[in-house]
């Protein structure tokens, strides 16, 4: 096994959808659960996040990113009985926001 694939294998074995977006709001990584969750949109890797969001969603996301830039590390923006959706910061070695990722977490016991 090529050890350089270990990080990808680890992320692909997480059953929560994980989607990483860079500072230019381009989708740069999706784990297996993320690819499955967003399959209905086709291949969105390396596409602008704005290609699959309307203006209201774009405004909300930009507001979350502003909060991350101001120092927050995690924002739960959807808390429903069947799932929670978070956005988390990814910071460089100077603490600056390098990007962010979304996690969709099914609530324990919710039907899938």
C-alpha cells in the first residue's frame, strides 16, 4: 500500500459527508460520503461553490466565512432532527483562514 494514500483512506472511511472549499470558494476535496451525498449535482470537484447555490445561500455562506475569519472555528448552521450541518475553519500555520469544510452529521438513530 502506498502510504501517501492514508489520509484519503482515513477521510473516505468517515461516514459523515466532508467537503473542503478553498478561500476562493472552489470545491477542492470531497470524501466518499460527500461525493455520494452531492452526486445529484454531477462532478462538482474543482467547481465554484456558487455554481450550486442561490443568492440567499451565497449570502449566508459569506456570513459564515466572515465569522470564521473573525476567529470562530465551527458554526452549526442546520440542526434538524435527522441531521446537523457544520462549517469548520481550516487555518494555515499563521492562523489565517485557508479554507473551510462542511460536515453533514446524521443524528444518531435517524433514518438514513
